């Protein structure tokens, strides 16, 4: 699924973003303030006007837990993927109520339950703040000073903007520091569940079919945003297309791709291949095995661990595909050739050679530093060694007390004043916590810590306090008071004194770990990230100079516009069609004896004769998307909704570092399939009316 | 399950075996020629007579695929665990015939299908050859010469014995070189399947319940050995007890524990904790995830991968428990204190200090060497990088050609003349091979190779030949001719010329890898294993001198006698009973909504009212067992069969390096539960008659 890959796992990876050369293909994750009109005009005779762009931009939604979505009615109705909404449904559920298995349909507004900690963002304004950031960071500064200055100006700009506009304000480093834009978002925090199908059809085919095509997934769900306890009135929403997506049609995807590494240097990619991806995969696999065993013990365990497990399996399959690409000598060779060409051009031109020529070596040095601290950083600052929500709460409380007494400009980014409200929303989440699940996760991760740093390591010995990982984890979880939201609020209100006075063992653990964790963070911020910012900015300028402008930056989980055409592809000797049908879902189930994860839900069998089996269900297109794009609308030239992205095929996983449209495809649910299922299987007439009329009737 | 942990995974681990001090507990995996009569007499007033021992010894069977079993009738009937027989059933199966899922019952002898490559061994004679081995290896030799001399005399002794007796003859290094015994086995290679229940009841509770108690598993199956196409006439077989196991009763277990590390030095154990176990677990988890994904794609995939997957999950859970123990500071502290006491005694006594005092440092050096080559060795000589049966065939063919032209004394151990027959039985196995499964396994392991040695490593580049792991694996499997038994035979008959002429890509791969693999093997044989042999022999002698005799050696997958009593144990606040019942199985299923892996088979529901629900099903006892003991008979003082070992609880996993009877328990199927199920559920009256009468009627 094209949800964002779990960010925590990449805590120590360095995410360079950098200019790319536009290819004469359907390539690009374009900025809304730099739309690809040149290519669109020449290739498709289309121009995205200012109004068109504004409408699409403000119809698009970022799900802060890692996905995308869109407004589909004037009454605050939001569509996204089921697997993006899963996090909310999981947290709403209890041992007696399993939204994921049974699905959900609110019969009226009073029945729409409120998500416990979901925040949606809509991008309202973009402001270029490059000059202001660059003025604060001077070439004379060493990297430590530069990092501090950059952080200070960023925190300050965000706070000023928040005070002035009341909008969530994020400074985004595009082209990895080639440009800084201030993004202002309207924020929705009262988000309620409206409709979700059963996960058996939303995630039909499960892990085996994930990232595959043909597919038959109804991977959708609906939320509604509220303001002042009333459905929000929405100006920009997407109209539902009468006809839906057609073969060969030009389409657009407006969403939030999470991360790409397209113009990482070869040395940088090799580090992903040789260290980051293998390490992360080992961690993912151990968590997958752990949670599968836990889940198999009972249906209730399965319910508790579902979202965690899905996220892990999804990331594992995605990263495995990415690693497979990097282990393909032909791909690295192509990357090396491209890099060689650019470096040759730079070294031939004195005007480029002096300012930019050393950038690749700078990146190499930073990557080496990153590799040296990678394991320790992941375990301690990335908190891989403390895989429990409770540790996350404890650390946030400890750092909140430490950071908020500092001036805003000096704070760690995530504790700056501009972001405090969103941070507290997560910290004071009422999401349920299950002691047994937290205990096995923590025990396993403490064991990972012992493996990583060694049993005789001083911090390890202090953390275990003479106990085994299993006993220590049990004691930490059992004694932890932070399961109670009020206890968290009380400690947070107590500030530094509250932390110092706390006898909570998890708080004490977080305090114990913090000096080492912060030390590693400082190395990474100053010697890895800051160095890469500067070096990649040089490479970016060199590319501009050599290849000209008209480029898009690597993905940053901010809004982008992609385009492409709807078309099938060749796999081996087989030509795969542009679309699948509702009828095909039944056949796919039968081909697998209707056994999980290929078992259609009961509702689909009950209404089998009611639906038109030739209705399109899923379809593929060439748009340039990646994890984070899950839930993005697929729209036609008239900005009508013709589908919703939910996945890419296996061949698309290399899009992390190289675009290709030979076989790589984005996969979407077809708008007609959605309507047909809502009408005939779920009898959700009120919802259908709201979709087709663009407003509740 | 107490099957032997997959031996290949430990290819690079160094398995020291060493004397232990007998504790005043039910401890010990005793040699049949050194029975624990002193303890038995003082603690239980029992003496194992020569006749009793001979009878039990010759009733016991080694399954060469990693388990134990026993004769239960004069007509060659053999009982073992279902999970020991799984390998045979898997290989007999096809897409139309799934012995594991449906179970199997031969109605008559003509219906007993012959296993494709199963060899059973019965220990007939033990001869002390210590003096002969020691005479061949002199103190003046360096470790390279010593290793060669030891290998030469071992190969020679085995060949002489085979020629003289016609029995399979293995020289076994006990007390890791403190003693060498020649074990002579009667070998059965015509082994046929008689009866097996459905795997849903044999492995009821699946991976979640594995290594847990209470349990409700009918983990049994029956084979029959044939000679000259007739059921073999068996003199020594175990009589079925009328009453079965009783609470508090003294019992014995006669089987083949695979490996223990009880008296490894602390440095050696730390190496298991810090390197071997974490590394092996990562490999196991990646294979588990791979095979689960493959299995979920279809029922047929699940059937093909079942045995592989079970073995992997079983090993993963066992090693996880072993690692958890080593990560417990209290266990390592106890080990360190014991070691300190022995070393102090040695250094105080000049007669011990000089010959033995340097042994611990010798071990430490060998462990360091082992750690240095560990990864490369595992990948290349351990063949973790080539996880396909086809590579195993290719390597065996290549080495067979290289080794068999050498004099017997100089050959690698596994190609010595004494063992050639068993080797060829494996090499020419008719077990089915599935291209798709072999391809994904090979692709994943080639990817592991790239991760381990690096993409730029010379041998890696040669192995991949410019391709990606996935494409290379597909080409290797597709082009490989060795799937056909006759092709293997033809190449083997061609000797060196056959190998040189072969265009088979897998043969060429094996040839390519062989120089590096052999180089690593040589380092391990000479600088790790030989050094440890010598060092641990010193430590053994020191222990004899300090603590006296009456010791048992670490496990070596040879026949051992354990003893103990039947009793429950305390877990947390709960007192777990000594036995479970057939009726309890239904309740356990209901507690899990009858969902897999807790779904009882149909047959059990059909005959629910026929059985007596209070019949004992599984029971626990304190006998000292470990992986490899699966299928071992549990017998009473009169050598009657009262149960069959199939597992140990989680608390027993530390038995690898420390015996405890507080909570550690062996788990067995009760003889009465077996009879009741055979009679009432399976209506296997002929089989029941043979069991109760000790012969076919």
C-alpha cells in the first residue's frame, strides 16, 4: 500500500532532497507553485490554470498519520483509503467493537464517532522564505553554528506566521535547502468516521497481493470534518465524475508523496543498499514475526495488533522492493553514469568547479559519519530499543519540560512553539493501550538493544538494571502510570518539577537515555544533516547550471501534483489490462478457495447478484507517486474525481530513486466501482447522494 | 517442538561438548555405557541392569533427519512424533495428495507408502577407541597437522568397522575429545508410513502453543521398517503400558538430544549471545517471513512450504528462548561464578595449573577466530547464501568428484568411505522440487549474500554475473538439470570428468564458490574446532580432577538416557497440572473460536461423544532433554512405554547451557490418550491390536 513508510524506522537515514532533470516522460512530483505546464502543454496540450490549481490544492488533504485524502462534498465529507483510516478505526475499537473486521456505516450524523487523535491539514498558502533563511546562515559558520542558526530562524518564522494567521505553519526545505517555503495549513482536528467497508474487501488479497496488480480492493473509507460541532462548510471539494476513469485518459494525482531519494549521490544510495535497508528490514521482520505470533493467539490479540502489523508488513514489502532495485547492478550503473556526467561537466567549467566541485566528497563524508552512528542512533534517539507507545509519551514529557523553558529559537524542532499544539494532540491521545502488547514489544526491543550495543555496555546495564529484557519490560509497563491521559496532563503541567518528582519508571528510563540520545542527535543534526543540506544545495545549483531549470524537488510529505495516463502494462509475456472489474473480485476469491486473505466478506456474497460485474474496480496509470500518496484523488482535466490512489505495483518501488514508466504503475480504486459497491452492496444511499450531489441533501 | 534445531544454521557455530558436574537433581543426558546408577540408586532406589539397558537401547531409534523414535512391535512398527515424520510425509505428497492436512491410515501393508529418503539408525554396539585416536594425534603437531591426523584416523576406524561388521560406524567425540567412542548402528532405509493423524491435531495450537504448556497435541505417527520387502523382525521393542504415565512416577527417556553447550566457557557463551544467536535469528526471521508470504498465496504453496516453514518457526522460537536466557544477567553471573571456582582450583594446584591452566585462553582465541570468519563461513561454506536444495546437490556432486579420488584418510569427513552410502541416499533422493519455491529461496539468500559481503565484493560479483539476485536465481533454477535424480546419478558416475564437462549452471556455481568455501572450512577446522577439542579436553580433565568422575558429556545427537519424575509446575501464581485431557482439547479449541491454529480436525468433532474426555492427553516431567529428543519414548521402571516426548516448555529452553527443574519440563503425549484416539476417533483397530499385543495379529 502506498502509505508512507513508517518514519521512525528511518530515524537515522538521511533524507536528501535534490533537483532532478525533467525527463520527457510522465515524471515528476511537482510543486503547486511551480506546475509542470511546459510539459503538459507540449505533451498533452493542457494547461493548469491558477484557478484549477487553487481548486485542486484546497480540495486535497494531508492525513498527518501518513497519507492523503480529499474533500468530496461541501459538507466536510472526506475520502481516503481504508488503510489510511485504519489507524483511527483501530484506536476507536475495543474488544467488543471491531470496526476493521465488520466495517462501519453511520446511519446519521449522531452516529459518526470522533477519531481520538487524527489531524488533517489543507494547504492554504505558500510563501517563499528562502532569502530570510539564507540570510541567517552565513558561509563563515561551522556546521554546528549553521545548524543552530537554521533551526532558530525556522522556529521563529513558523511562530510568527502562526501568531499572524492562526494557521499551522511549516517551513519546508525544498531541493534540500535550495529553496525554503513556508506552508500554511488549515487544520482539522474534529474528524469523524462516516463509512468503512470490511477490511477483507478493503485489503482483499492481503500481504500476498500488496503491491501487486491485477487487484480488487475497495480500499476506501469516508470521514467528515467538523468545526464547532457542525460539519465544516467546504468551498473547494472534488466533483464526482459521471463516467469515471477511461483507458488512455490524461489524469492528475494531487497528494503527499513522503520521501524519494532520486538524486542522492551514488555513495549515498550505496549506504541505503548496504546499511540502512538491510538493517531496517531486519528490524521490520523481527517485529512482524513477533506481532504475528501475538496475533495468532486469539482474535482479540489480532484486533489489537492489526494496525501495527499491517504497517510493518507494508513497509517490509516496500523496502524489500527498493532494496532489490539497488541490488540490481544495472540500476546502480545508470546512477553512476548520470553522476559521472554531471561531475565531468562541473569540473570542466571553472565557474562551477570551484563553488560546487567538492560537494560529492562532502556528501561522502557525511554518509560515513551517518554510518558510524547509525545503529546507536536508531536504538537510542530513534527509540528502536524502546518499542512502546509509553516510552514515546515519557520521552515527550521529559523533553517538553526541558525544551519549553528555552527560547523558541533554541528548541529542538518538534518542540518549537509553532508545533506545540499538534504535539500535544498526540501526547494527550486517548488511544487505548494494552499492557500485554506493550510488554512484548518492549521486551523484544530491549533484546534488540542488548544485541546491538552488547550486554556489557554501560547504558545497556543501566537500562536493564540487573534484569533480563523480558522481566525489565514487564516491570516498566506494569509500573507505568502514563497509560492514563490525565496522568500525562498532570506531569506536563508540572513542567520540570513534575518530571523531577515523577517516580514513574518509564519517565526515569527516558531521563536515563536522554543524554546519550541527545548527543547522537547533535552529531546527526550538525555533521550529517547540515553538511548534506549544504552539499546537496551545491549539487542542485550545479544541476541548474548544467541542465537548466524546470525541475521538481524530491518528495517531502508536502502537496505535489503528478500527472500521467491510464494504461495497462506488460509483465513477462502477459499484457495486463488498464482495469479490473467487480466481477473479477469473485473470481479471484474462488481461485483461492475463498480462504483468507482471499475471502470476500459476507456482504459481497449476499449481494453478488445485485451488482453489475463489469463495473471497473481498480485501474492503473503512469503518474509519479510513492508512499504517502495513499488516498490521493485521481482527477481528470476538469478536476473531477475519477479514482483514488491506494497502491503502486512492485515495479514502481524503485521510484524511490529512479522514475520509469515501462512497467511502474500507480494503482487506484475506480470511482464507478466505489459508487456501485456503495449502492448495491452497502445500500449506503445517503452517502451516494452526498457524493453525486456534492453536498448532503 | 523438541526436534533438532536446523543444523545448517549453526554451520559456523562451534559446538563444544564437555564434562559436567552431576547435580543432585534429575539432571543428565547419560551414556548407555555409563548409566547414572549411582544417582538412581540413592535417589530412587532403582538400578538399570545390563539387560534393561540393552533392551531400551536397541528399542530406541534415531531418525537421521533430526529426531528420535522407538520400536513398538516385533513386526517393525515404529512410533515417533508427527513433526518428525512430517519431512517424509511432505516428500511423499503432491498437489493432489496432502498427507499433512488429511492425515493417513494404511488399511493394510500394501497401502504403506515408502519414504523417499528416510534413514533410521539403531545403536547396536559401542566401542572405546580413545587410545587409538589419541595415539594418532601427538602433542608436537601444530593444529593443522593435528586436525588432519584426527580426521585420518577417524575416517580409517569407521571404514574398517564398516567392512568388518557391515554396520554403519560413526566415531563420536564425547566430552569433546576427552573420549572417542565408535558407535555401530543397524540401518533401516526401507521405511514406510503406517499412520498419521491430521496436522491440525498433531500440531494443535501451532506456533503460538509451541514450547508452551498446557498442551493438547496428538503429536505422533507410525512407520514400519522393512527388510527384503518384508516387515523387519524386531527383537527389542517397547511394550505398551496398560496404565500409562502416573503423577509422581519415576520415568526414563531414551533418545537423541542434538546439542547442548552446558560447559562452554563464559567467553564462548557470550559469543553465542552476542553473535551466533542474533545472526541466526535474523536469518530465520527473514526465511519465515519469506515462506509465510509464499504460503499465503495459495493452499498448494502452503503445502509445498509446510515442512520448511515449520522447521524455521520451531528453530526461531527455540533459539529466541535460548537467547533470552543468555541475556538474563543472573544466568551469565552463575556461569561466571562456576567458571571462576574451577579456574581458581586449577591455578591453586600446580599439577593442574601447568597442563590445564591455559585452556580458557585457548578457547577465547578460537572463539575470536570463529567470530572473525563467522559471517563469511555461514554464507559460503554454510551455504546460507544458496538456500536451495539444488545447490546442495550441486555442491555434493562437485565435492564427491574431488574427494573420492583421495585416499579415504584424507577426505573431508562427510565424504569418507564409511558414510558414502548414507550420503548417496540423500543425494539421490526422489523428493519433489518446486521451481517457484526454490527460486524465491535462492533469490532471497543471494540478496543476503549481497548484504553480507557487499555488492562490490569480488566473489559476489562473480556469483551474480551482472544480474540482480532475483534474475540470477530465476536463471539458475530454470537452467538447473539436477531436479532429475537420473541427471544427478549420471554426473556422479562421471566423476571428475562429469563435473568438468557439466554445463549445469548450479554445478558451475558450486565450483565457483568452492575454493573460498574450502578455505573458510579449513580455518574453522584447524583454528577453531581443533583448538577447542584440545582446550576443552584439558578443561574436562581439570573438572575430573577437581570434582571427581561420574559425569555426562554434552549432547551429540547420539543415544542418551535421561530420567525424572512426572510432575506439574508453578507458573506465576498458577499451579499447572501434571497432565491434560482429551476433553481439554475441545475446550482449548472453543476458547479460540475453533479458528486455526486452534481448529480441531473434523474427525475430532465427529467422534466427540465416543471418547472418554478424562483420558490423559499430554503430560510433563523433569527429564533432562533437548532438541533431537522429539519422538523419544517415555518409559517406566519396567521399560514399558507410557508416553512419547514431543516438546519442552519455554522454561526448558535454557537447558542448552544450564539444567533446572524448578519450572523446566519435558512434554509428552500420554500412552492412554494415544490408544483412546486411535480406537475411538480413528477406528484404527488393527494398529491398536499391534500396539497392545506387541505384534501384528
